[in-house]
C-alpha cells in the first residue's frame, strides 16, 4: 500500500519549470504584484469546469458576479472560540440526546476527557492524537496479548472485535506498545489505512522502516485468509507490523488461525468513564462522581466504551455548570414534556405559542432576547401568509413567559458573566423531538421553518449560526435532498462568510451522522465546482472535522483551489473572478489553520513543505502565509511554539519546518519578525525568561536554515545583528 501523497496535482507537475524572479514570495501582494511578463511566470490555467448537480435540483446558473467574503468584519477571536465550543457541544449531542435521536448518532467521534476529537481514516496519526489516546484509554488485557503476538508469533495479526467496542483504539495502543518494545520512536510511525479493497490495498514493500500499519475493515469488506497474512508477514521489513482490525476471524484452519488472531476484550464501562473524568478532574473527584447511584447506574447501562466516554463528556458538562453531584444525570422522564409539546403544536389558533416553542427548540440555551426576536420573526411569517387569525403582536407578550409554553423555561445568568438570561427547554430530549414532530407530523410548518432558517444562517452571533446549521443537518437526516436544496445549498451559494460557515458546519454535523457518506460525496463534488461559492464552501467544510477524517481528500481540494485558475474560452481574465480567487486563497489558509488546530498538525506541515517546492508561486506564497499564522501558536505544556515542539522530536517534521522557513524568509519582513519572536522566546533578546529547553532546538533550526541556503545565511546574519543592536538600545 502506498499512502496518497500530499503533493501538487498531476496537471501542475506537467507544467515545465521556468526561471523565477526573486523574491518569489510576497505574502501581502495584490494583483498588481503577481509575477508576470518575461521575468515572471504565467499562471497555470484551469478551464472552467461545468457545474455538476450536487443534488437532484441544482439548475441555477452560477452568479454572474462572483462574491466571496473571506472573513466577517464584525467578528472577533472570541466569536471563533464561541463557534468552536458550540460546534463541539452539538456534536456531543449526537450521542446523548435521547432515543428519538438515534438517526443522528455518530459512530466515529472520539472523546478525550470530554473533548470531541476525530481521527483520520487513513494516514499517519499525529502526536497530539496519540498523546490524548494514551491519556484517556482504559486498560484492556487484549492490548498486551496483541503486543506479544506481534513480537513472538507473527508481524501480521488480525485483531477481531465488534465495531464501536474500542477495537481501533486498542489496536493503536498495541501498535504503540510494539514500537516501544523495540525502542523505536512512536511519533510518525503509526499509520491507518481504510480501504474498500481490503488487504489488496496493502503493499508490504511500501511500508517505511520501523513502522506499524493499522488496516481497518468495515462490516461489508472481505476478511483476509490466513494464507494472505502469512505471505504478508514474510514480506514485511524488519521491525514492522500490520494489524488488521476486523469483525470476523480470517478463514483458514484452526491451527493456523491461533498464531494470527487476537480477540478484542472491551474495557469495562466503569473504567472508561473513570479515565475520561479523572483526566479533567483527578482520580479522587472522579471516584466521588462515579460513586453517585444515578451516575453508576447510567454508566452500567453503557453498551460500548464510546457510549461511556460520551456519558463522561455529558457529566463533565454538568459539573462545569455547577450541577450538584447528587443531581448529575438525574433527568426526569420526558414523556410529559413530549405530550405538552404535541398539544401546543396541534393548536392552530396559538400561532405565537407555536412559533415560540419551535424557536426555543432550534435555539436551545440561547439568550432570551435573541430567542424572542427570532420567535417574532417566525410568527410574522405565519401572519404574512394570511392563513392565520392571531391576536395583535402586543397581545403576544401579555402575561409571564411561563404562560407561553409549558415546555420552555427562563434560566438566570448561571455563568455569572453578564450574558443575561437564557431560554431553554424543560428537557434536553425536546430539542430533537420537537423538530421531528414539526417536520414529520406537521407538514404545513415545513415551508415556514425553511424560510425562517434561511436568514438565521447569516445571524451576527456565531453560536446562533451553529444552532441553525445543526438544525438543518437534523432535518437532512429526515429528508436529505430537500434540506440540502432548500437550506444548505442556498447558504453555500450566497458567497458571504457567515452563510458559508453555516453551511460548512451543517455538512460537518452531517458527516458524523448515518448520512456521512452522502455528505462527504456532496462536499467532494462542490470541491471541483466551477462555481466559486460552492467551491469555497467545500474548502470551509474541509476545515472542520470532516477534513480531519479525510485529510488526503481535503488537502487535494485545497491544493487545487490554490493553484487552479479559471479563464474564459478566449483566454481572457475577469477582474471579478481574480478578486474572488484571491479571497478563495484566504479561505484555504483559514481552513488549513482550522484542521491544524483540530489535530492534523504533522500532516499540514508536510503538505505545506511540499508546496514550497511546487513549480508555481501561488503554492509557495500560500505556504508562507500559513507559516506566518502558525508560528505564534504556543504549546499548552512547555511554552514552546507548537511548530518547534512537533519538530524537536520528529526528524521528518524538522526537515519540513526548515523548508517552510527558507521559503517564507525569502519574501517578507513580517516572517523575519516571527523568527525574531522565536529568538525572544528562547531568551536571546528582549530580556525574557527562556522557554525551558527551547534555545538548543532553535539553534539547530537556524543552523539548518543557514546550511540550506547561503543567501539566507547572509540575511540571517544581518538580521541577527540588527536584533542585537535594538536589544542593546532597549
């Protein structure tokens, strides 16, 4: 098996390299500064691709004037953090939102101490993912048996266990144990492979030395025969191993299978729950929580380690919300609330009450003022239809809010941060149940709900847009084509930053549902659209957990977006398209930053390093911009720059980082400022206390940069002199 290489696409490789004017990178350049003419380089032309229908009805022509917003001018860093928190909370709800939510429940999410994470389907596992997995994994004897089998029986083993029982986690832990037993580095040496071709997709000769491949077979994929495992084991390089994760034993005689099969033994739910809670709160506090009768009962009901980890996430949320221990997971029976909701929705004369209830279901736990305004807009859509005879708007708000709906309550400022009171449902299960009732049983409300959700995707508050996105995704689980065509695709085609991100978040949520394959196929199609707005939405979606799960596909789409150009048939360029493509490059940069934060750190560094060697300046400039964005990020524990922390223990990452710095330093003074800040952090300038152990690594990095490029070595010496002079002057 050969992993899909993260390199420029074939059509770019076929363009002959021409001499480039230096400097080739200008990370702030506009259209007038792009290379052109005799000393420059002509842009790689990509003919406009005819738009393929993303859904059964996508006959609308692309907008004649492409409009793309790369950012929200009114947003702040706090808005981005709020959106991330709301997205993760919504994804956690796919596991714990009640029986009526079974259609939504995710099967591939990971939980690390209550935090939602995603692992790639294929490719090298990152250092952060492996560290979190070891920190939260509950011990199981089958990991030790797998390690012993790999060392003493055969380097190719079938690890047999049911899906959702922690078998992949245990297989990865076995791979870590195998490498450590041979005193080999773990980081960068564990690779995943998920292929519909099964064992036929694996080539032993392509495996890097001192590594482990984990092949994950689905329920509908053929289980290899023992004879295949024997042949593969003989062809593996020394100190390499293959672990095939499957639900059934391989075919072959019983005697042969004994040396090639290890059965998975799921850890106890109590152990999984305890590890995840103790990661955040410590062993003593985790024991106190697990000792609560209600918590212990719910933990025993968990039928898989993933369910226990999701339950731990729910408990940690309640603990953070100051819920007393004796009330943890003590949710009342929702049957009475469901009957109340059905009664309120069936009363045709109470348009305001019905609108308020539906709005509260969509905007559960949002500020009261925002909910009331949106409920009023929902009710106005009914009044505009002229089909309902409702009292005047003044009479809607008569009396206390408790009279409006028996299923909604007003909660005080429990956070104590001045955010005001919140509107929330009396039971969390109502969030899904009310939407199901409206969509499935009250067909007359469908059109109003769709018209109301449209503007909500452009709401100024990011958490509200996340709620709109998750609502659209839930509706797509009932009627995929309608929700995509009427709600999500109009957001995607709008071109605005807010609506694009709302569509991307909806697709992220859908990719974790049972409609994940269709959602990923839709994003894949949009990624090759001639319509720039849909392509931008695909790139934004790849910047979510959807891209973390399929990194090679995501990076290929981003690579194409950065390097491709659209020209008219006569070869001329449209200035509006030029502007839109520049905005698209910024969208790609933000998507790369997002997936870097969500776990694809080494993968992104390697991809950008390959961009530095691409034959066209657009990739090199994008790589420089991304380095400038990544350089200030600090690690949580050591205080190092995160890029340096990753590279210090992984030679391959270090080589990639050297290439990135050499590429970026050739172009803009801002990159030199970023390198100066690294020197300040190492204690060389500015009088700051150095980060522990960082200075020796920085010295190695600078020496390798100087050895890589003589001209840069001279520039680096000049800048070091300037920095010393400024430091002496204070």
